[in-house]
C-alpha cells in the first residue's frame, strides 16, 4: 500500500524487451508516476519514447519487467491473468492508437463486445452501445463495420467501447494521431466531458492542444521520464 | 446467458470468417466423405450377406478334397433327407463361369426349386436347356428374354486325336428383375444342365439341408456319421466367415484410410490456422477489453463445434448422394468383388449413427487441434503482445 489515494501509480517500472539478448531494448527505465483520481494525466514525448508501452502497463495489457504497479493503492504487478482481465473489464477502458476494432463487425457490436462474456442479452447490449454511439455523434453509423467508417468515426467507436463498462479510468493511446484536426477537437470535447463526469483519464499524445486540459504532464524521452518522475 | 452469448458470437464469427470456414469445411468433407461412404456400403453389403445367409439353408454339406471343399455324390441328398429333423436336402451346383469374358456365378438347382424363384423373375423359370440370368449380365451383354447364351463347351467327337468342340447354347427364359447385388451376375439353370456343363456326372457342389428348429446339432452329427469326409458348414459358421471376410476388407480399407488421413491431418492443421495472425490480433483485442482466457477458449470451442457439425453433416449428405445417386461410383468395388468402377446393380448401403458420430468427433478433434492450442497460447500472453 502506498498510503496515498492515487488511482494509478508506477514505482520503479522498467520494461525491457529481449532482455539479456543481443537485441535488448530498454523501452522504459525506472518510471515513477502517480495518477490522481478524476485527473487528466498526459504522457508526451517523441516517437519511440515509451509512451505506448507505459500506457499498456497502466492499462494492464502489458507486464513490467521490473518495478511495481498500484491500482488505488493495491499492488497489481503480480496479479494473475484472470485478475488483470477483471480489472480491464470492471475498472479500465482502453483506446488504442490504431483503434483495434474487429473488422467486419458492425460498430454497435464492436462497442458491445466487452459485454458478451458478462452475460448481457443482445437487446440490452445493442441499447447500451447505440446510446453511447449516439452520444458520440454516430447514431447513423451504428450498423456500419469499421471498414466503412472514417478514422475519426473509428476513433469514436473505440472510445464508446472503452466506456461501455462504465469504467473509473480511461486510458487513451495517441487518441488524436490518426484523425484530422476537426475530429481531434471533437475528441477533446469528449475527454472534457468524461473528466467532468469524474473519470480518471490517462492519455499519451504529441498533441499540445490537449496539454491545456491536463492536470499533470509527464515527458518521456528514450524510455526515461524527464525530471526523474 | 453467458454461454448462450458465447455460442451466438461463435456462430456469428463462423459466418464472418467465411473464407476460413469454407476452406476448413471443404477439408473436413474431403477427409470424412470416403469414410462415411465406404462404411455405409460395407454395412449395406454385410447386412444383405447376413440376410442371405439367414434366409438360406441351415446346413451345407460338401466333401473334403485335400483340405478343400470338393464335389459330393448327388445321391447323398436322398440319404441326408432320411435323417430325423431334416425337412429338405437340395443338391446344388455353384461355380464361377466366364461368359464372353465376363465373370459370372452359375447356380444349378432342381427344377422344382427353381419354380419357387419365379416371383423374382421377368419372364419365366428355366426349363431344360433354358436359363435365367441376372440384370447386370443381361445389360452388359445386351441380352433379353428369348435370346440365347453360350454356357461352356462340349466335345462332340474326337477325330484323329482332334476334339470337335461345340458351345452349349441355352435359351434365356427370364431375367432377374431385381437390381440386387447377389443376382446381378447370376446364371440360374436346372441342376442337370449345370452338372452337364461342368461334366460332373453323379456329383454336385454341395447339398443344402433345411432342418426343423432344434435339430441342427443332431442332424449335423448324423450327417457326419454317414461319411467322415463330409465337410459340414452350419449357418452360424457361415455367418462367422461372412463377418470375418467383411472385417478383413474393412480392415484393409481402414488401413489405407488411416494412411490417407495421416497425410490429410497436417493439411487441415495448416488450413485451420488460416488467418492465424488475424485471429491472434482478435484474441488480443478481446483480452484487452476484459475477456478472460477461458471465455475466449469457450467461444473458439463453440466455433469448432459449429464447423464440425456443418462439415460432418455435409459429408453425410454428400455420402448419401454418392451412394444413392452415383451408386457408389469408384468406391463400391472395394467391398464388392468383381465390380468395376460402375456397379451394374444398386449398391446396398446402410447409414448407421455410429460412423456419423465418429466423423463428428474426428472433425472436432481436427479443428480443435488446429485452433485451440494456438488460441490458448495467444490468450495467455499479455494482450499488447498479441495485438502487435
């Protein structure tokens, strides 16, 4: 326990790919980050600085090589696959840089996919998905698969999917990198709305327009946090 | 509800990944179709053979000739008929015969016995110098009722050590109208004609003995007492030989099939991994959005069940068409002797539930082997890695 009511905390986190091999890559080096509940935390830095890797570790889809990760003061570093899946199901929503939507699956089904193993009936799944998509301006696109959607629309479908379980924390990886400026503004508005609802937001971005809304900004370079975290 | 959700999602996935589904189902059909068809034909032929044995005589008597079945004096029929419990003893001549290069079976029975066969015949039962032939033979040689057929030859004279040979010509009095496997290439004549054709005066191939219920054992013992060189074959023994014969043929087929399967399995494993990188990414997405490994595996399991059911059912349907419409083209010859690529009679077939169940299990094992392990391996790595 850390004793501080942080939503998410990383202590001395390292991520090393191919450790001990000739092509060893140190993606993250001794990262210390604390994310307060209800805050908007921005991770920024140049390409290859380790932003996506850090977002992955905080989203529990990646395990650190060393160090500890805490969720609401409880260490989750050594959690089992099942326990981490439950965190992703109940506590966090993830939005990926390349959206990671299921091809050939209508937008509403993509949004509702996380509800399938929870035993939610199809009618209810569709109702919740359509409600979210409508709130994000996609009411007319609910039955279209990702291939028929623009980048901005796909981004909003991905955001809706991250929200469908009503998580406390939403983690977004480069949410504006694959969309045009106009759509980026729409995404910014969505993020502001989520923050107003009290959600904890963590996002990695190059986009300085998003910095203004941030409560905390961390800069990464070569896997190292500038200023030592 | 969760299980139903996963089942419906699996069904939707099977439809969505049409190309992969199509390729795997085609592979399953290619593997299962010969198995189902061959098994149905084997069971059908076996059923008919056993039925034929059960409806035939109770005991068959021949003579031992150097350890093989040999001719038996025709008058023995009268001797055997005197034994208590015997209702009838019918002498028979049964042998192979070549007719215009085509192998057929010649059966000679007393005229009185032939009368009983009239119900199966187009035309009439044969009299002296007449014959009834099978539908397959008639079609192959272009013969019909009223035509004639040469059955063997006879030496009419020897002049200066040179035999003068004359063909034995018989009038076709009827044709077996049924398309049955046993009568297709049969040539039925009066027993006296059969004896004459094979020049075995005073002898027959065997004597078919009909016995009252409960007398089989005592009759067998009494027959043996008449002559210790008699070879006696009971109905039970005939059935056992029949079973062994079919099992041997089935065994040969299964051996060949297992070899073919050995080659087919790696193919389907490769093909069921078709689109594996896409599936890997999907599994990563599901795990990242809160699915558990067990739930992912459950869904993939349902997908495989659906594919296996479709594959096995289509294979069964096509097998049925192969047998009923194509008459076991190219495959019937494995189980029916002397049949070419195209059987001249209706190939018997019996579809039993067990081969279908086995086919479904095999299909499931094949698809599972190709997908469950790779899905499980993908599910247990961190989702970020699976999605990369």
